[in-house]
C-alpha cells in the first residue's frame, strides 16, 4: 500500500477506546486525522497520547446526533484540511441492560441518535465533500458490532441500531458507486476498552448464566480499520468481523 501522507481521516468517538485506537493507527499510517467527540479535553489528550501535532491532527467537540453540530464539525475540517478521504463512524453508546419494557423513550432515543443518526449525519456531510472534491471520492467505514448479527440479552436499542447500520452501509456502498465512494462495515467483538470492562468481570449470557468473556487488544481493531482505509478505492471490504478468538459467538458459545 502507498502511504497516505496527503490524505485526511475523520474519526468520531475518538477520545477513548476504539476511536482513539483507530486515530492512532491512521496517524501512524500517514493520515492527517480529525478527532471528534463530546469532550474536547479528552480529544486533546488523545492527540497527545497518540503522538499527534497541530499540523497533522485536529480536535473538534461535537455531538454527532445533532445536525447543526455535525455541520460545524465538517466546516472546521474543511477549513483545516480542505478534503476528506476516510470517515470512520465510530461514535456510539448503549442503554442500561434492563427489560425492554422498562426502557424510557429518552434512553431509546439517546442510543438511536448516537449510533444511527450520528452515522447518517456524518455520512451525509462526508458524501457531499467526497463528491465535490478533486480527486473525487473517498471511503466511509461504519462501526457495526457483533450485535449486528446476534443480540445480547436486554440490548434492544443497541442491537436495533447496529442492524440498521448494516443497512446504511450497504445503501452508501450502492449509492456511492458513481462517485468513487466506497463504504464498508467493521463488526467488533470484545475489544478491551472501558466499555467492555464488565465482560472481564462476568456478563449475562443467552442462557441467563453469568460468564467472563475473553477480550482482545484494542490496537488490533485500529490496525484493521487502517487496513480497510488503505485499500485503493477500486476495492472495498464490505464487511469485516474482528473478535476475541475465544469469545462466545461462533457456534453455540
């Protein structure tokens, strides 16, 4: 692969976890990286930790579920770097693991806005830029989940949005063809982040038992995102699953 020293990547939810690992890998791969999330101080710290500078990184606070904030995010990206080559729609959240009938509307909509509306709004703005820029085109990578294939107990909002991400990915991949815009999805199982610490302590299984689940180094996910990003636009990984080898997903657990 050629290095991407003139290319620009935007990572949402980049202050911690998978987003931070992806930003680190993309930066090491030669990309200029825009990191966004709700907490600006956390984003700035992430840039420092991954070895970024004011020349090759930009931190922008943004709630991706709010259209006006997404527009400001892309305005800042345009001002700093003038183009976008890769968008990694990573920002997301879950709801409390409680019976579906006990979830509030607000809890449901918080997950829908973060996981689905955020990916839609950021993709809209990225597609507009990718169509208009020269050379035309780019790549969108959506963070799905193993929940896009099989749910955990009491995970209706998260699982529903991740199934929806699969549909959004395929639609963007189809509609982007005439404009050299590729779109793929990475489904991740048990990367070792703050979000998955509860799995190391034991988590509810489909048979109602509580079991500790293996996790994997989050940097492996970052490297997988970089691999997807670096492909020439004539090629696309439509779907990739990366998971802790021994987690209970394949077969019957």
